[in-house]
C-alpha cells in the first residue's frame, strides 16, 4: 500500500513561516482534565428538523451540570441537524461542545475542511468515530464513504494541528486548528484480544481522551484499565467511562442482547428486577457506578449517555456529588 | 438429454391426442405435441390434458412397465420419457415441455433415500421446486408441474398418480401456452384467455444448439 | 470469478417489450460457473421469455447463443450472424461482456439481463461470497490474508469498528466481521504484532476513485500488427 497520495507539485516552501504551534489547553474540557478535575460530559442529539428550540432546551437542561456535551453526528445514520451547526449554536449559548465526526459521511477533503470550519466557529473538542452503518438509518440506500477510518482521521487531524500539514502533504496556512482530540473505546467489545491494542493505536494516532461504551461490568472494566495502564496508555490519555442510566430490567436485557460491545452482568439485571421503580434503581446504579469508576486509576471523568432522557443527567450528577448545578 | 426418446407406457393405453381430429395419426409418441394443431376447445370436445412424464429408469419407469404388465387401466394422456435418473433433469427441459405444449409435467423418481445415484432424486426435487417459481413468473400455474416418488414395484401407484395428475391438470384447464410456443415470428399472434390457445405457429425452437 | 445474478424476470420482460426478435447471449466463463449467465441459463431464460410472450399473446422470437467469453473480441465474432438477425441482444454476461458486445455491434441495442455482483468465491454449491473489492493495491500481507476493503462493511483499515459482536458484522448476522477474522488469523499465525501497525490513509487512485482503469503490457502487444480494415 502506498502512502497517501503526495501532492503532484509540492512547491519548495518559499520562505513561508509555518503557523505558530498550538500550545496549552485549547478547550475548557482539556483545561479541566489537565488540571486534574473529574469531568462530566453528556450527550446532546440534534433534532431531525429545524427545531432549534429543542437544541436550546437541551442546552438549558445540561448547562451547569456538565463540563461539555457531545453532539452526535447523524447518530444511527439518521439525518439530523449537522453536528458542526449544533455545536456552533452550543458555543453561542455557552455550553461547550464535543463535536462528533464520523468517517461514514466524509472523505478526507471534507473532514479537513469541516474541521477548519468548525474550529473557526469556536469548536475545540472533536470525537473521531467510524459511525454506524448507513443501512440502519433513515437513508439505507446511501453510499458510505469510509475514505479513512476513525484512527486515520485522528492522525490527519493531529497532523493538521501538530505539523501544520494536511493529509496530502500540503501546508496548513495561516493558523493551525486548535483541537482536543477524542475517540471512542469499547472495553467490552469483540474480539477481546485487541480491545487494548486498538486503544493503543488510537492513542498513537492522536487521541487525547476517550469516552467508552457504557460500563456495567466493573470487574471487566478494571481489568481492561489495568491492561491499558500496563501498556503505558493512561499517562497520555483521559478515560471517561460511559454511564447509561437504565430504566428497567427489560432495557438491560434488550441492551445486552442487541447492543454490541456492552456487557451487563446478571446481578445488574437481577437488581433491576428487584425494584418496581426501575428508573429510580437505574439512577441509583448509575450513581454507584460513577462512584466506583472514580476510584479506578486513569479514569478522569464520566460520560453520561441518558438516551432521550437528558433531564436525568442533572439528577445523576447531583446525586453523585459531582456538581451543584448552574450558578453554583 | 440423453434419453429424450419417449416411451409410452409399454403395455398401457396408447397416448391418443384426444383433442385432435381422428386424422391426427401420430407418427411416433414424441414429447412434442404435433405441430399445427388447431384445437378449438369447444363444449363438444372436452379438454383432455396432455402430460409429459420424466421417469427414472430405476424406479418409476419400471413401475410404469409393471402397470402395463398388470394391465392396469390409467388415462392415456401421458407421454413418458425415460431418464437415467431424475437428477439428469434440468430446468430447461422442464420448461421446454411447456414450450412444446404440455398441459402438465410429471417428474417421477425413486423414493427418497433409495436413489440409484444416491441423491439424484433430491437434486430433482429442489430443481422442480425452483422451476415451479419460474413457471409462476411466466404466468403458468406451478401446480402443472409435480414430482412423485415411487419404487419399481409400485405399478398400481403409477396408475394412480397418473390418474391424480390428469385430474389435477384437468381441473386447471388447458395450459395458457397450449399449442406450443412459436420460435418464429411468422404468423403468430396467439390470443390470450381463450383457453385453447390460438397459436398456430411452428413449435420448432431455435433453442437447439 | 465474477459473480452475477440474473435480473428479476419481470424486469427483463420490460426491457425487451418493444422488440420482436431478440438474442439471449450467454457467456461461458465466470457467470457460467455461478449459474447465472451460461449456456443453460440462456436456454432457461429464452424458454421463459417465449412462454411469457405466448401466454400474453405477444409475438416474440427468441434466439440463443453462448460463447466462451463476451469480454474477448474473438469470441464475440462468433455471434455476428445471430446478432444480425435480431432487433436487440439481451446479454447475460457480466457488465464487461454486455458493454463489449455493444462496442462490437455498434448499431445493435444491447440490453443487460444480469446484475454483476462481485468478485468472489464458491463457498459451497449454490453459495458465493465476495472476497476482493479490486482496490488495485493489495494489503493482504498486513491483514492475515483477509481483505478489510472487501470484507468490512466500512472498509476500515484499522478495525474492528465496535459494532461487531460474536464475530459477526453489525450489518447482518449472516456475515462474518472481517476484522474478527483478521485478528483470529493473525493470532493463529503468531503475527498479532502486525495488528498494532496503524495502516495509513490509502491512496485510492488505484481504485475506481482514480478514474477508469487500464492495464497495458507493451511486451504482449502484437508487434508490427497490420490493422484489419
């Protein structure tokens, strides 16, 4: 395999000085992590139409309770307001975004161009993902791009920031994009042999933080974190384990059966079955999980994914004693 | 197909094309119906199905032979074609039978598990199933094709299944492509829906390679 | 081999409805091996077309011919006579054969009777599966002999994506996760260290992204050839 196509006519740098390097924390999230705070992120799904009020409302619910919120990029391959635009709105409204970007819908030209545009709009945190396959979504007949994968995307963005070079080798002119690079990690995913190996690839490619698939199996997660620590990954990487508040035992069983990369132990299901108020039990479980993962070396915060239940985030954060809310 | 010469049930009733005039003395029982058969199916001449049967040499053909020896009576509507095994059949041959004007086609092989070539009858079974879907696509009732399994000792069963198939096809009426398919454009403009089929063209097919 | 699949019959009927004499042209190589466009299939399709036309009272004459390969001029020549006798040719070769037929017989309508699906292998009788996506720059040395371009639904070069479970692809449980296979095989071969190498972004110019592809071997070209006509 040849390396990425070199530009046809690479002109000798005509006395051009490269743009100044990006120094220091570029975002609030990076700053907090560097300072050793235990950070909280959540998720904000853009609407499926121009219901900007929905974005404002979700921002209002999360603001003050989280340090940043992920903006999903056409999650499950369903068309929604773009993650760039939604993230830009959040910047205006004072809720720091973690902009997700999937490799499914863009080639390297669009990825780089969109990232320059996003940083111009004040977006600093980006989460590089492969993306759900389009056959699951609202446009199953679409072509997918996958010019690069999430790891290659991280490498390209790191190159733009650290080397002031685009993927094709040309120079980033004028200013480099100040980016805090993130990725996803599934510590319970198949095949087990490469869980941490793939994480290592992401770190080498440029990931500075990872948010994980939701954690229910604490023992398994501790084991993978231990492996990651032994590989020396945790010095350079902030791990934010994913937390999903369950609503019922049925939900636990459904997720266990249908969602890849999630391990839900039997005692969790039993516990959910034991309480008639599933939502309360799920919240309690989420709070306990946060408190437990906090003790694991390398865990630098949590990522709370309350799917279509954003209003729950504040409650969990408060009960876990992480934040006191807006104005606090 | 290697054994495409047809065999009438040896002792059995001679295949008499009922739907033709008495002058239609057939030269030899052949799988093809005669050419140029005008056959106005009128109330006065009731519909007599023409069947083609593909018989395995090791079982059904012997059973038909036995039926003849036993002087069993069964409808004379069927033309028998002997195969070394029903596994020899391919979809093209089954379709050809309909092209040549058959109202129904029977495939008769050994009982499952008793194929002389181990799995030939199972191959035929899946092929027949598939050809039924092809027939449906061209607008011919899939029931016009049916596979039976019997052993060489089942003379009476042979007589019975011919009877059954004749009744089945009689119930369905004449094949929608009865009279054969013309492979030449000459003079053919068959009308639909009149049951008897008006196709007058030659049944000669260009398909022969 | 190239694996093809005949178009739905009713679609083929529509394709040919305005013609009175057609030639069903089979191809005796790849699509013959996968039972989609060979001599037998040409015969079956021709039979079905005749039956359908007869049933619906449409005049139609159907000729058939199958040649060794429709992607070689020499074999196409064999069809010239029959092609000359018909209004249109319904080719059940792969897309290459269909186009080459149209290229050779410039004044003849050539219609596709087959969908060209992929380059694949015979898993068992009656079952074929894709193995190569023709990217033009093979990386199988890096991936344990299993191609992520063809066998990962997202052609990830540093997979798996996290959507796979139990070794199956998120797109369908009937498909293996290409990356699960790669990891498994590398491990078996004692080369799991290869997994840690980050495969860089590809140069896709060797794939279809670089425009129509062509291979030229000057040494094989006929020397001093006298062009006919």
